[in-house]
């Protein structure tokens, strides 16, 4: 019986562990002989040992590689048997037997195109590493950003952020589908290979999860509409923008000036108000400038030159240049078109499962309260969220130029009560404290400070007005040279503090105070008399508040403001309407947190909102006037209002049965309920929490810090706070002098030893003195009895 080679392979793959008896029963001697030849004379353990030791020659390894590769290709059975008989080597026979017996090696080479194999790290850890490295060397120019663009973890993190913005829900990393990861990998490769195009309308590497459109089956009319009308930014563009933003933000946050506060993490309008209250108290002249025209139109050369001062990566720079140059398709609005008539009864919009909810009424209303300085956000070409960062990169040169001018302008005076140190340290003088001397004159300190919030700048000057005029002229020349921005004196007015300077909807003015001064005259007589001083007042502008309410259609009139009903909440329940207005009021209370007139301005806002709701309920429940609404529903509008009586059980019964919502009354209906102004001191060396954590981590990570601490412990020893206090108290008791804490620390262990020794000596002296006093007392008593 002749057994073919194919039959033998089939039997071996089905039953790889065939015994000799089984082979004899199946195919007889030929199969048994073939089996023995394949097994060889060396056992598997010896073969593995030889392979680990590397005893095989180069020729044997080459033969094994060629034969093993040929098995997986198209070798005929006869050729395979002939080659096997010709090369009857032990190692080759064993290897071929392993191949024919169905043995599969689990060790597989990683596929570079497999997205799962590219996610080796956590995207947040990669971003943290970038922040740490840039804050460690903030002045170093960056030229290897392409290596970060290759990290697939950053792309996954960007996808999660954009997905959350698109759908309103966070998608964990392990929940991302493989098809989405493959599309994301294709997008990354397209960006790296310069195949990515901004603003694609029909061809996408990755689509939005909400986009269900089949672009292959669109009609010509729909395709023309997509290509010629305004469309939201493509999903893939927003992912690329997010990756670039995560890459560039840590680089420039370590370089930006501490004088800029807009479009930066951890810095808000509240930070600006607190800095003004702390640092601008002694300034007489103010220059307020509006450079927001730079944010309106973009000059590509200006942006790229500013970007290339610190970033020298060609791929990143070219990617941003193409985003700025690529035209944005926008639909022209024709005023002659007829407006579509609204339906009489509009149907309620039903949101899709993956569609995010719109902003609630209170948040949408509060966005209308955005001050003028924070209202404008730049949007350049296809840059999207990169636009505010690029604007700060452009204006950062202005910030550093102004810092140099601040140092040049500073001239201290020893006769001044504040800023009288040569170094100009603000810690030496409290600028929030009243000044009891004139604030101007030749013998006063000349000083200047600067703040930029977006495209708006505020400069405070202490000195003659002529110096302010010179600075304004230099600022106009600088903006003309650097930004090609034509400014004049009217756009940069110089105003005195007594007129009031508007910034971020708050008025900066000077308030005169008359504190009582107590001092000791000659002869030890204490004299009390009234003094005159000035304080900087940061007051919320009532005029701007009325303007914002009028913009929301909740108010009309200026001199006698009259609340208007908010008909947008007409179909909402009373409980829901009150809850929305309470959230709006709480947000306003927080916005005016640092205003000196916080109670008055919040009380005014509460009056407008309460009157607006009362008019709404009067129209809704046909009560004709606000007085009837207040009579039924109380001052806080917490009692239920009904259109007619007797149609439903009492409100308390319905509330107990769970058939009605509990109505929350309006807050801050009285001025006494409004919280006080926050006057918490603002430190001079303030930094956001994330920057403080970064700097602390870098200092702890520096080996020099650890070495300094060790040397300090060796020289001075360990002194606990309790030891410190006890040394201060003891020296005060002994010498009636408060010893300097630094001198105690410099003494170190010697001070401790001397302190312990002095304690023992003093205790002994006290004991001796006490015993002598007791003996004297005893002698006096004895003499008295005698």
C-alpha cells in the first residue's frame, strides 16, 4: 500500500501525537519509516539546549530557514520528501516535524498598523511629561514635535475630548471601537504624510458618531449644497486641532508673561480683579487700550513668525500655516430674502440618543453678561481652538516689552510710604493700605504696572502725566512696527483715577477714608486724631448691569428700569422656572464676588428677576398684576399659582402624594441675605494651582534640592516648630527681647544645647533664690514671735 504525502500531513495535523502501533494500523511501514526519519535521533530537550547554546553552524541555520519558509509556500509533496531524504539532519527533521504536527508559535511580531499595539502609554501621562519637560527648560527652543505627533496615545486622548464635546458623554478608552481606532490611525498617518487637507466636506478619514449621512449616494443638489454653504468644522479637523493644542500649550504656557490672563488655564477675570485690587492702589493715571482689532483679522506672516520664535518643527508650522491659508466657505446672507413665516404651533424638538442637550436657560442668560473684554474670542481660518493660543503667542511680545518698560520706569524714593526699596519689592509696602500723604509730587516713587486680558490692556502709572504721554507714544510706535496696527491718542486715552476707569464691567475709582490715628507723643501721652487716606475701590457698574439685562429682554428703561416678563419660560412649570432663576442669581452672586458694592448690585439683579417672573406668572395664570402674584405666591414666589380654584386638591396633599414638585423660593430677596464682598488677600507671587504643582515637583525632582536639605540638616540640625516657639518664649523671658527666628535657626544645634543648658542653670538659680527667700521668711517669722 502506497501512502501519499498529503494523506500523511492530514493524519499528522488531525492527530499529532500518533504512536507506532497507530501508524502501522493506518498506513503500514512507509508511514512508520517517515515518522522515524522526521523525529531524528535527538530529543526535543537536547535540540532546544543546542539552539540556546548556539552550536548550530551558519549553514545549518540557513538551510533550516530556507526549508521552513518553503513549507509555508507552494512546495510539491514529492520535492518536499526528496529534500527531506537528502538533508536528513537532526535539527531540520525535528523542526519539520514541529511544523507538520500543527505546532503554532504564540509569539507574534507586533504589527505597526495595528492601533491596539500602538497604545503603549496613557495619553494623560504623555501630556504630563510634556508639561514637566517644558517647565524644566522654558527657554529651550523646540524642534522635535513630530515625535509627539506620532504618539497614537495623544490622538486617542484628543478623540475622547472631541467625542465628549460632540455627544455630551465621556467615552472611556477601552470602549472605543476598533473601527474608530483604525480610522483614527489613518488620520494620524495622513497628517504625518502631508496628505491631510483642512475643511474636507465629502472625503473623511474619520466621521462624527452623529453623522449618519451616506456620502456615496448623495444627489448632485445635496453635494452642491454641502460644498457651497456654511458647515460646522469637520470632526477630523477638530481632532487634529486638539492634538496640536495639547502639543503647543505646555510649550508656551512656560514662556508666557505673568501679565496676561485671558485664554489661559487657571486665569480668569476674577484673577484680574484681584490683581488690580492688590497692585493698582497707588496709581493715579491709567491708560486703557483696545487691541482687539488684531483678533479680528489674521495676518499669516505675523502668526508664523511669532510661532517660529520657539517652535522649529517644519511639519507643525506647515500644518498651522495651511490651516490659516485654507479658505473657509461661508454662505453670504442676502438681506433681500423674505423671512420664513413661523408656524403657529411649533413642535418640540426631540433630541437624538447621541445628541448633547442644549445649554439651560440660566447658563444661556448668564453668557449674555459677559463683559466687553471677554466677549470676543478669536477664530482664524481652520484653527478652531488654536486661535486663542495663537493670539496669545502674537501678543506675548507686547507683554515682555511692557515688562521691560516697567523696570525702566521704576524710580524709588526713600520719603515715600510705599515702594521705597531699590529692588521695588511690593512686599515692603502694602498698597491696599490708605496713604496719609499726597499721592503725587517730585519726591514720590515713580512706578508702573500692566495687565492684558485678551486684546484689552490696562496700564497704571504713578507719576506725572507727561510720563504717561511718553509711554503712550512709545506704545503706539511699537504696535505700528510689530503688528502693523495704527493707533492714535483717542484709542489710548489717559484718564485720572478720580474719573473712574471701566474694566471688566467694574469701575476703578479712589475712595477717601478718614481713619483714626493713635500715636504716643513726648511724655508718654497717647494722642488720637483723624487722618485722611485713599483706597482703591473696585465697584460693579450698575450701568453695565442694566445694559446686559436689556440685551436679554428682561428690562427696559434706564432711569426707572422696568422688569419685563421672560416669555421663554412660559411653558415651564413654576418649580422649574424658579430653579432656573435661582441658578442665574447664584451665578451673578459669584460673578460680583470681589465688587465693593456686591450687596447692592445683587439686590438689584434679584429685584429685576423677581419682577420678571411675577409678570410672567401674571400673564400665564391671568392674575393681571404683580401685586396679586405676590399676594398668592409670597415674596419669594414659593407658593403654587393656579389658574382657577377647585380644580385640583390642595398643593400640600399633592406634594405628599408625589403628584407635584416642591417649589423652591427665589433667593436673595433681601439685601441682608447677600454675602459680603470677598477681601481675601491676594499673594504677590500668585500662580495657578497646576503651575505651583509643576514647580514644586521640579524642585523636589532636582537632586540639588535634596543635597541642600541634607547639608542644612547636618549644619543646623532638626528643629521642630515646638522647639522654635519655646526658644522664642524663653529668650523673651530671660532678656525681654524678641530674638530673630532666622538667627535661632542659624545657630542650629548650638542654640539648642545652650538653650537646654540655660534652662538647667536658670532652674537651679531659681531653686537657690527660692530657698534663700524661704529662709529669710522663716527668720522674720521667728523674730516676730520673739
